[in-house]
C-alpha cells in the first residue's frame, strides 16, 4: 500500500500532555496514521482506554472515544463492539491498567475473540502516580514502592494472551515507529482479538528500561524466519526476554469471532435494529403463551 | 367423584417440602399452571437454600377463587417428602389441615404431636410408587403426590396432563411416565379420605399467565427495546439472565454472561454509548462491585438500567432470602455526589411497568436507574391477565445532524433543562470522548493541564449544578404513593416495594373486622417526590412503617426530606417474606387501640 492518505485525519485538536520524549507519542502517531491509511473514518471509530498517562490517548484523536475507569477499558469496548459491530474499536491503556487492575478482562477478551484491537503502552512503571512499581516492572528495579528492588516476577503479557486464546499476539517498540505502524496495520486488519504489547519507555520515572536499553536488545521476528502460524514457536518467542527481545507478530490465526458466533449479532446490528415488539414483528402471544 | 358433603374452600394454601434437588420448584410451577388452567387465582413462593442437592427447600402454592395480593403462611395442606419438612413447616398448619407425607422417608412417630392436635396425616409410599413407574426417574414421586393432592381436592387430572404435555413438549417418554405416576397417586387416595372441595371461581381467571417478578422485568426490558444485557449469575437475579438467554434470538437482545459484575456494568456502559438500551441485573454483592462503574455512568450522563434483586446482607448475608436493606447503599452507591433514580416495584404486574418507565426515564434524563426488587418479588410467581407489550418508548434527546437549536454538537451543551442531546458513534461531526473526569461542554477532560486553573473552577461548579438540576426535574416527574383504603382511616400502614401485597391483604382483613385502616405504599423512592408525598403524610392519624431492614432506611429518607417519622415500626428480619399473618402478629405486639 503506497497510496496517499491523510496522515492527520485522526489527529485531535487537543495537544497531548505527555512528557516530552514519552514513548506513548510513538503509538499515538503510528495508530492515527494506520487508521487513516486503512481507510477508517473518525466518526466510525471508537477508541477506548482506561486510566493512566497512556489512557488519555483517545483525547488526542479525532475519533469517538471512551476514557473509562481504571482497568475496565476492555469491558466497555466489548459493549461497544457487540452493540454496533460496524464500528472500528481500538482499545488502549498502560501496563497498570491492562496487566494489573484490569488483567482479568484481558483473558476474557482474548478467549472471546472479540474483533477488536488492544494495545498496551507498557512502560513497566506507574507514571501518573509518580513512579511506583508496576506488574510488568523488571525484578530488582528500584521504584518508589520497592526501595530494595522489585521482588516479584513480572507478568508476561505475550504468553498470557497466547494462553488465553488470543488470535493475534504481537510486540512493538515505540522507538521504531515505522515497524510499529506495520504491526498496527496488521492488527487492525486481523479479524479477531489482536493484541500488541508496545514497549513504550517512560522517560521520567523508568531510568532502567530506556530507549537505549531496548535498542540494544530488540530484534525483528520477521527477519529471523519466525513462523507466526506456529503457536509453539510463538510461546518460545514469548518467553524470550533479556539480552534479546523479539519484536513483531508472534502469532496469528483465523478463528470465529464472537460477533460471528453470537446468535443476535451474527444476524443484525443491534444499534440499527428498531425498538419494541411490533417494530420487530415479534409475536407477543407466542411469548406470553409460554407462561400458561 | 364423591357425593358426600365436602368441606368447601374459597382459598387453599399448600406447601411442599423436601430435599434440594427433588424438583419441588418445578412441580410447584406446574401446579400453579394447573390451577391457572382451571381459572383459579394463584400465588407461588419458593423457599430455597444455597444448595444444589440435599438441604431443605420448599414451595408454597396458594389458590383462591378471587384475585388476591399475596400468599399467606397458614397451611391447609403440607406435602412432606421428608421428615425435616414436618419439623420446619408443621408449625404453620391450620388445625383443620392435612399432612400428606412420604411414608418411605417419614415415620408416623414424627407426626404424633400434629395428629394429637386433630391434624389428619396421610402416608403414601411415594418413593416406592414412583419406582413402580420408573426406576431411574426419582422426581416422579412429586407427580405421584400431585395425583394424590388432586384426588384429595376432588379435582380432575386431565388439565394436569395438558400442563405436563406442554412442559415436556416432544418428550413422549417423560410425559408418559408422569401421566402414569399421576394416575397412581390419584388412585391411591381412598374415597373416605376425600373431604375437600374447591369452590368454583365466580369470575374465572381466563387465559392468565403464571409469571415471576424477574420474568416481568425481563419482558419489560425486551418490550422497551433492550438490545444488550450483560450479567453475572447471582441469586436472586439469575432468572433474568436465564430468561433472556433463552429468548435472545427471538427478542433480538445480545445476552452476555460477563466474567464478573465489574465487566457487566462496564460492558453496558459501552453498549449504551453506541445508543442501544442496555441493562444488567444482580444482587447486593454484585452491586457493591458495580459501584465505580455506576458512578461513571452518572458522571457521564449515560443511561443505564441496573436491577438489584435484594437479598439478605451485608456481605454474603442470607443469599436466598428476602430483605430491603440495600436502599441506603443504592442511594449512595459509588463515591462523590452522583444523581441516580431508584424505583422499587410493588408487585409482579408492576415490575413490567416500572421496567418500561426505568428505560424511558434513563434515556430522557440521561441517568443510571436502579430497579430495586428483592428475593420475594423476583422469585415469587402469580397468575395475571395477558397484557399489551407494545409500550411507549421515549429515547429522549438525540442529535443526528445540525438543527436550529443545536447547529453543532456539544455533548454537554448548556440547555434550559440541563439535558443536551446525545450523539452516537457513526454520526458524522459529533465525535466526543466520554470521560469520567470532570469535563466541559465538549466533554474535554479537566483532570489534566486545566485542573485547578481558574477557568476550571467555574466549569466544575456549573457541571455539578447541571447534573443536579436535571435530578430536580426528574423528582417532579415521579409519582407519590398508592393509597389503599379510605383516606381518613385511623391507622395507616406504610410500606415500599414488594411488601405491598401482604400489607394490602392485612388492610382487607382489618377492614373486614370493622377497623379503620389504610395503606400507603411507595415505589418511586429516589429522588423522593416529596411534594407529592407530603399531603398523604399530613393526613395520617396513627402510622406504622413496615420495612424489612434494621435501621428503618426508608423512614430515615422520609425524615430527611419531609421531617416526618412514623409512630411505630415493624422491621421483620427473619428472612422469610412478610405475609398478612406474620405482620398481623407483629402489629398485635404494638397493642394499638385503633385495631383492638
């Protein structure tokens, strides 16, 4: 796809209040460009987020959006998607939102194979609350709440979502915007639950996992012949973290989405169907007769 | 069948007791449908425990030749499938009553105290008889007992066969086994045991439906155009989920069993944002989990309908029993000051109407609405006439394109009534971000770089005033209490929600005894329509407030808003649904001169 597209179509009128250099700018720019490039319209797109620095994301776009309460972006996105499956639903948030308070919903959104995209701006720290450890903080990391270093193992978002049945699992890096955009484009195109863990450095509170720290370690899966249809290989790559950190699409498969299997959504768009019994030609008597 | 003089009943009360898993609720429902078919008026009330097998459950079925408002405790017939039934329910027997017991599980020595009082005991080997019909199907013992009960009441079998055939459509073997069991039970009653007969209803219930409170809520929602239900199972709200799951395709409702109540309420917020009517239902523990999402809906002016079928609290409390103790927590659900509407249906028929109103008011005032039901209302059944389900649907203000009044879209534009139109995703030129942070007219958040700046001070005050202005307008739309009886009665019984039926019956009884008693019952609880209530209160001579909680929560609300208190209180807290008899007993302890 080399055609021209309006790179500013999804750009909002409100200026982001993220710190200069924040990794979240990378995802914002890659996402808004990808949405426009693929032909989506702002008024037919809903961007849903939770709470945290990164969750202000929808405000910086021109789309519809829901800035939810902490951890509940995915349930809200589920309601949007199933009520009006014609809308493009993109869900975003941070690691506290998605891997901490809201991690339960991540598992269920994945196993339901909702046809939505979920991107977590993973900075391995709590930024908005000024520097506490996060569920994805590296072991040993000294933070406000771990003066002797984090003594818990971090969550592994890739093996977690693979295990939960996600049909598209990827990792991007906001220090490589072009590559990130290609992953987002593939995620938006994917039919089913597409998940991207986006390494998104916090320049203010995480002095450990910096842009340079990542640049020394990341590599691209597609350059090393990874087979994205092989779930065992995907699990292997999901477990890789340390000297080498894989970027790209770990896994992808086609499986029926919830909107395809739901008895109602498969046949109609609930938001466009009329209200009431007579408008829907529902025979009242047959409903009432069951009670006799 | 018999030619001798039979004792004639206009109202007949029976209770079935046994182990959980004996299928009593299902037999109770079939029996109610049977009596419904014969034109009687019926009420049913289940007694359940949090047990799947074992434990003790019961099902109360009451039959009347005229319409009535509630079941009552005293029993004409107790069907005891086990001996615990006699220990638990024997005390509710009328002296003229009969205990029909399963002689395979109950020994006659268990019954000696009742036989001494003159109560008749009939033992049938129900289990063995059922085994004669089929070795595998143990619940056939219930059908054997049904046969015996019909014989005792001098009633025909064939309408029960019809009810069975409808219940087990296309399952010929099960139908046949049940008919055999029914026959066996019917024939086991000797002619000299038949002493009863039910009077014919003067105006038979024709074509009536046997339906529960939760089913009425589900139908009310579907008739109102519900498109999305997300719910997590919990007693006593689960039957809403079950009913709508089973009718999802036919009714066009997306039904999703959420992973928890947090997901449930936040899913319906997302659904409502797209413009569909959305609902969730739960009980106290689930509502506690929903509180943050509920506050978000209030803050973002997102219409929602949330059913709370109350059970005993706090915490796990008494999960399968009735209580009205969540009123305070529903008024204050979530932090900060967030307007909401609370409606408490007073009867099974009203559960439908209130649900329809809930959806319309939610849309018109862009506010979350709580339908405050309880175990008794949600899980009880009664028969009622068929009704029209084509209801008036009012979606409130919606923006789809520029108009003279709203040339451009601002989600929270200031208007005379503080209600601005909603626009739904898909509408061009109306994009906005729903946000739980305080926001301006365009729904831009004030929590970031604008927080604390002078411009935000004004917006903050304006937005709070805005949300409470529409709350006051809503208050004016709400309805005052139902007055039952004469307005100048010497004694007024006050109640709210599901206890209305029992209180009505009590008022009838007192009036028939020559007392001057009336009732005020409330459904529109919050915001309290104070000015519509005041004239009723000033008219009261002596008052008794009946509510099923310890602290008198509704009375406190009346006190706060109208500076009014009742003279006496009854707070029945055993967990058992109040009935006319149990309330009469509680009233008699007050030694009121008005009802001597």
